[in-house]
C-alpha cells in the first residue's frame, strides 16, 4: 500500500460516512472519523462512534472531570450516583448530625 492508496481509501470512506450515519458532523469530526475508519479498516461508522463515546467517558471518569462537573452541578460524585447515596450517608454521618455549637466568644480577644 502507498500514500496514493491511502488517499483513495480516505476519499472513498469520506463519501460513505454520510450514508452510514443519521447525524450531521462538523468538518473536523467527519475527517477524523474518516481517518479512523480507514486506518482501523472498520466497516461501520456507528461502531467507531460507540467506541469513541466509551473512550471519552472512561477518560472523563479517570481524569476526575466527570466528578468535578457532577459535584459542581448536582453536589454528588459518580460513585455516589452509582451507589444511590452520598458519602455522608455511606459513612453514617447523616444519622448522627452534630449539634451546632454557638461559641460567641470564639473570636473575642
């Protein structure tokens, strides 16, 4: 195989992408998907997209980005979501709330 063969295969695959998918892709995503399909000799663009979503999800979880966004928006982490309870509930902190101590002298000199 040569560079010309690769160019021909990429151009052919590029034309087929629209027929295989029910979604519109921007130009950059379409080119990247085309290269992946050609290089991996993949038959179905949907399979590659499913794998891409899985890899994005995995890297987002492993990097902590998912927890960051979940904590920011919902005040929970992914682990809490999966378990169905917060860390406080898991450790029993919600069962034994600490009484609020009012120490008005705390900051007095």
